[in-house]
């Protein structure tokens, strides 16, 4: 595996590293898989299909100087800062489950080599003693797959909780205690410093280095402009007259927003913390626009294997959500 290195240790905005993933996929990911690590100043990153106002405490973030970004993968809201490290993995393999499982198990194995009893489990997590130390998300570019995620060496718990929950002091205090019971910090399981841990991960996963040039940086910064646009960050949700909310086991929280007139779906959007493994806009939402709101019409329009688009979501579960049954 190739390690993609930057020419300096400068900490950049989170949007730069998301753009860097795309650049690596388009320009550098040929024969070998690619990997790099990055750190950011206090930031919140939320999933492609989440509504920022519903997930992020914007007032708290503004007061604390916490930046907010949207990513192109699905999943939930994540807080990151200089005390933890983010991983990015780029491969040409488009077999979703194989790619995801291979990567997550690779990372878990690295932790095991440090004598840490780490296990890959759930939709996207790596656990230590049943507590989450790493969460990951996945998305496609044409011909490539990208997996990215957190590795909690340490973090500011108040920022982590306050950035995504109400900042009332009582709720914040309870939230910190509750979240701390469910997450693991690597500093409690190894004597390695964060920099030593990063060096160990790189040594275990990568056999060669590719050093980016100034021209590469300029190309990444051009891609980055999309990630910093207000349209991308705040989303472009249609007006809606109908809203269906449901939690589906092994899928996540889903909220379907529809504009329905005369029992015909005029427009719709599906938000939530679900995981994308396919083209939700082209293969799920587009075929439903202009469709009669009936079970037969929905069943005919939707692909047979909706779980190939949204992880673990069965066709009947989606139809039941749309029809609220």
C-alpha cells in the first residue's frame, strides 16, 4: 500500500483532506491501494444526507471556534481535533462489503499488534473492551472506493458532546459522562505517543511513499472549493408537505421528506445517518419523482436490491417508510 504524504506538517482545514481523497482516487490510485493520515483543528463533520441544523449545535460551535463540514459519505455526525487522527483509504476495489471489511479488519489488526484487544464490529466500528475507538464511512467515486474514519487517541469531550447536543450545562455534563462510558481512548491502552502511534500505523500498512508536489496541492485546493461552498455544506432540500421518520435496525435513522400533490410524489429527499454504498439520487430518489404513491407503483419503480444502495435497507422496509405502514 502507498502512503500519500504532504510536503509539510501544516494542519489544514478538514475540507482539504476530503478533497485530497478525491485527488488521490482520480490521479494516484492505480495498481496499489493508497492511505494517509490527517489531523485537524476542532471540527465537526456530518454525513452527506444529514441536515446540519438537526445534527450540529451551531451556536456552540461558533462560540468555541469549531468548524463545520459536510462529507460525501453517509453516516452520522463526528467531532475531531488535534488529539485524534483521521484515516483515509482509497482502493480500486468496488465490492463494497469486501472493501469495507478488509480495511476495518486491517486497522483492527494493527491495534492488536500493539497488544490491544480491538475488534471490528457493527456497521462501521472498531471496539476496545466493547467501547468505540474508531468509526468509519464509505463512498464511491467512479472506479474507486474511499473509506475514511476516526481513530480516537484522545479528544476534548466537552467539545465532542456540546457540538452535537444542546449546550445546557446540565445536559452537557450528563452527556460527557454518558459518551465517555461508550468510547475508548487509545492513550489508555498504549504507552505510545500520538506521533509514535501514527508512525507505527504507517509502518504496518504501507511499503512506499508518494510525496505530493506543489502542483498536486493546487489541484487539491481546486477540488476543495466544492466542500467549502454554502450550497454543499447546508444542503439543498426541497420544500415538503409530508415527513416520515423511522429508525430501522442495522440501517439507521431515516427521515423521508416528500412534496406530494394529488397522491403523486413531486419531489423528495431522504436524510439520516444511514450508510451509502450506491447512487441514492440516481437509483432511489429519481425513479420515485412523478410516481403515484401506491405500493405497486413503488415496487415496480425501485430496484430489487435496495441494500446495494443503502447498507442493509430492504426494499419492503423502504416502501413501508414511504407509505408510513
